[in-house]
C-alpha cells in the first residue's frame, strides 16, 4: 500500500474525534486576491493570505473519518445564524480545536436552527410590547424659546410676503 503525501496531518485530525454537540474553533487560511494597476499602467494581482477563526457548535459530522468526511458548524454573528460546512482534511484549514464537549442525544442537531429562530422571535415580541418608535429613539436637541422664535419669525414674514 502506498503512503499518500498530503499537507494535512490526517492522523491527527482523525484522532480529534469531532462529534455533534462539540464547540470547536476552526482556523482557516483565507487567500484574498486584489486587482489593481501599478505605476506602469499594467494590471497586477496581489495575493494576501490571512487566518480567520470560526467558532461554533457542531451540528453534524458526515462520513466519520474517511477521505470525504465533513462537519457543519453553526454560530450567531451580529444576530444572524451562520453555518459553515468544512471538509475534515482540507488543506485550507490551519487548525481545529475542540473548545467544549457537550453530551447530546442526537447525531444531527438540525433542530437547533428552529430553536434559535424561536428565541429571536420571542425577543422581538418583548421589544414590540415596549411601543418604541424610530422618532423617539433619537432625542431632539433642546431648543430654547428665543432660538425658536428667531427661526419662526423669518418663515412667517416670508409666507406673508408670498400671500400679499
């Protein structure tokens, strides 16, 4: 049997034993391409690589530890639920760290999507009961009676001139 040459530590990732209910931090290598013109007026493409962490709850693990294995991670960013599916042996993944391990009674935790939506709706119901309006959120500047009279008088004079 031949040994496969890969930039990924396949044995290490298989031994992680990622399961549903784990909270994981996945650090990805992201390559950004920027196109622009240089001083010689020719179009140039520059590559910029950076690392980005994505931390969340593992909803599902598919195909165990075989070559096509993948896992889905869900988190809430800026009040919006975001899910990403990562291939387990992808060379674009720099590292996978299990932050917390929870005991769950399901293999696939897809019901959490609906649970999160219900929680958001519950919070919105509470906000509606407060009777807030967009105009009330911004407090108007305190205007003194003298300043108000100074602003109103030219407007009244202008309307009288038009009426005459």
